[in-house]
């Protein structure tokens, strides 16, 4: 509750005047995957079971809607870093988690923005795989992002070419 209440307060502050900014809600941080989670954490879709993840997504979207604030849902922060997602970057479980979240968010809030893959750095082959898989699955994000790269202009140009290649 403390995390969602804090996120809602921040979202209300930055989306209102004078800022009118877009707030990217880090869903994985609300879940507790913020590098402080215990080693026995049950991750979304462990053993093919996504029911805990669906319930969690339903609660988050419901809380956001009840607060009357608009956010973009950043599904999972830095899934390439074992501190946040210990199941492997672009793994089958990652895509199961991603697809489940996107479909559930879009079911509950069809116009909501979806942000990802939120890699810790730019990686051409990971992004290519991500775009191909999420296009096939019908779960492409509204905003494609990553956090750091060695040459932002070159990274953006490469990402743009990947987006074009994937239609």
C-alpha cells in the first residue's frame, strides 16, 4: 500500500499543472522487484502460473483508476539485470509475464500507455527479439525505451530501423 500510495501521489503531482507530464509507473517496483526482494520471491508466472500476476495487475490498475490519475505502465524495470528479473532477459517466462500484463492492462484500461522493455542499456539483438516477439504476440508497447547507451543518437537511429523492420 505504501508503494502504490506514493506512486499515486507522485503521478498526481507531475501530471497536474504546471508540469502536465506523463508519469511512467514502474509496475515491477510496486511488485517488490527493486533489488531488495528476498531470494525466495515468487516472480510473475513462475512454473507457468500467472494467476498471482493477474491479480496484482488488476489491483494496480484498479488503484490507479480509483485515484483518477493517468499513468503509462512500465511493466518491468531492467529485465536484463538479475537484480530485478532473475528469470533471464527475453526468456519464455519474461514474455509470458509481459504478455499477461499488457493484455490485462489493456483489458482494464484500453487507452493506457504501455512502456518497455526498459533494458538497463541499449542492446540491438535484445530489442530486435523483443519487438519480434511482442509483435507476434500482439503486445507491443506504446513507448519503446531503454535506460543507457554509449551513443544515444546512434541507439535511437538503430531502434528506429528495428521498429521499421518490424512494421
